[in-house]
C-alpha cells in the first residue's frame, strides 16, 4: 500500500521522516492539534488508526513525547517559538507554551523538532560534534593541519583541535589510526572515552568500545593515561596494546599490528578465535544483525583472512566451516542455523 497523503496539515511541507508510518503519525498529530477535527476528519483518522497496528502505536508515542518536559524545553527554544511567545498577550487563556503550540507555523516546527530530537537525536549530536565521519563499512584518510595523518575505520567520528599550537583529537566513535609528525614542543593527544594517548611522533590506533578504549602501537612510543585518574600513564612500545577502562588498565599485551590493523588495507584477519567474536567483529562493517540459532557454533574456533568489501561472503564461508546454514532476510538480518 502506498503512503497516505494527508492534506492541510501544518508543517506538512517541511520535515519528512524516513519511516512513512512515523511521517503519517506526525502529520495527523499536527493536524489534530491545529484545530478541533470535524466529523469527516475524525472518521478518516479512525480509519487510518485501524489500518495498521503501528499507526496507533506511533501516534500514542507522539502523544507521550509531546507531554514530556524534555520536548517542551526543546520546542520552547525554537526561534519561532520564542518569537510567538514574545507577542503573546498576558491575559490570553492557557499557558504561554500551550498558546504557542496552537499556532500552525510553530506547530510544524515543533513537530519537526519532535522527530529530530527523539528519533535522530544521538546521530544529530554526533554530527554536530564531529569534524570528520565515516559510514558503516567506510574508511576515510584525513590530512591533519600539522602534517600528521589519520585513517578512520568503519562508523567512526572524530573532532579535532589544532588551534594555537594544539594538536588534539577527540575520538567520538569507532576506530582511527594516527601517523603523527614529530614535534617535541607540541605533544599530539588523542582522547577516547576512558583514556588519553599522548605522543611526540609515532604511529598508533585507538578504538572505542562501550566499556574500554583499545590502543595499539605500531611504531615509536606512546603514553596512555586514564582521563579520570591522576595516576601515572602506561607506556607502550612497538607491537604492544592496552585497554583503558573506567578506573584501570588491562595488562599490557603483545600484538601483531599487521593483523590487528589489517582493516587499513580493507581486510580482517583472525587466528584461532571463537566464531561469536569473529561475527561480532565482522558486524562492525555492515548494517544489520547476525543471529546464530545453533549455540554450539558460537564456540567453534576459526581462522581466516577476508576482504571487508564482501562481509556477507566471509560470513557465508564461516557458516560453511561451522556446519550451519546461512539465510539472509530483509533488513540486513542473517540467520545461521
């Protein structure tokens, strides 16, 4: 069934949500709050609700969000909202916020704000903070102002600060490799969620995970400190790695940088690793999810060297090695059973 067209909705020519059901709910939400519906409009709305269970679900979600204090604060900060509130008469009925939201122009802006804040808020915040980003499966080489370079891995975002002699990078998401131009007078710093890496001139990678930051050193020397702990840093030498956590470090371990950083060449290399871990790593390079229905396969240890531009081919080969069947479903879902 094609997308319903709802005529005469305030703000209907503005923001369009990528999910057509949500977009329709937003249009109905705006229309019903612009003015009291007549009988024909009410019947059309009830028919829309009955046509798909998601219609009522999304509409109820919008009503719940509309009543939240977080949305009220966000909508009140809109330029149109501030302009309308300044012109509101003190003796008008209802609260200033309620009067403002009943105006069609503001209602459309508020509906857009609602969708943006609650459906795309985290992504928008990341875009606001980042100077450079990659999509899932992408890589990006960036020349930095000091002559250093960085390579961003899949789904990575960074913010940089090279003003007034500073050389600072904040890794917001994902993983990046840095090849730093020597400058003893100006340390090069990379901040993650838990750790701060400081170098004078070297080559290393930093990767963020929910509970730890991983630092791998290819050449030179780095010092890794905990961002929220004044204790002394951990020094790494070539071929070493460490994990920085909320309040402690992992033991320093040896690592093969060519294997750990094979993503720079568009490959993933693993040796004698559990299938579950390998599938999770491959999942960083594709949209969707891999579900292993046979729990016995998860513990199978595998080795391999695969191209990252054919992640599904790698999963298919691993499924064959594990003796399970691979089924691809819509939405990027892969079942191994």
